[in-house]
C-alpha cells in the first residue's frame, strides 16, 4: 500500500480530545470511571473509530466527554467534520489504489494462466506428435543391382522403428540401420516410427531391383 496511507493520520477531532485529556493528567480508564462510560468507547472517540460506538449514542457521548474535558460541542463538531472529510478522501484513494492493485493482480494471474495453458498445450502436443523420421539411404526411386539393400536413417531416440513389419534397433542418438533382401522388380519399403503415445510417422521408399 502507498506510504501516503501509512504516514498520515489526520484526526483533529480525536487529537483535540486526547490533548485535553492528557493536559488534565487523566487516563482513558479514569475518564471512563468518572463518566460511567466504557473506556473502549472513549478510546474509539479519540481514534475516530465511530463504528465501534452505538450510532444513537455518538453525539451524546461527544457532548459529555467534551464537556468533561472542558471542550465545546460546536468546536468538536467542526473538528469532526474536518476529520470525516479527510477519512472520506482517504477511503476514496484506498478504493482507487485497491482497484488498480486488483486489476494488476487479475492481469498477472490471467497472464500466468495463459502461459501455463500454452505450456500445457505444447507439452501435450509434443507427447502425441509423431517423431521426426529422416531416411539417409536409400533414396526414393533407387535402381540397384544388389539384392542386399542397406537402410539408414534417424528418428527420436525413444521412438520404435518398424521396416516392412520388422522392428529395427534405434540407438541413444536416434540412429538406426539395417539391411533387407530385395525381390526382383519394384520393392516398396515401408518405414514407420512411433513414440509410446504418439501418432505414427511413415515413409515409403521405392527401390527397383534388377538382377
């Protein structure tokens, strides 16, 4: 909260009562006993906490306490108006400050929530997204005269690779390699890569084998 509210306590009404009481060398308890009034009500008057006093007793209590201290009711009424005006201004400023604070807090919470949701969406997307799959050899459309065909590629280290329905080992860097036997003519080599919960990434390589 602003230091304005911490440092300023403009209470001419209560200050006047307190000053008069102290000048007479009286304590709150002594004044309360003399007036047959609870000391907490007199303390509430000096602190200008009128909400702690029954509403129908405030004016009578001000008049009695003021008269007891040698103060005029009219003077106290003017000081009360001054104090009340200041309290009203302070309450308005507090409401404005709290409104700004509340708006800033709401904006910050919304910002954090949006960032969290974006991160969550990214994380979920990463889990279900198919892994990358890059085939370094052979190239699609290759014509070869060798029956044994080496296949090499790269995928995510945690992915499972299936080549023509046969599982292939993937090392810690995501590299894989194997060899397959070609049939005479056109061969379709289907390569699938899939993480545990992800969709499948597929690649098809066409290789023509001539004996």
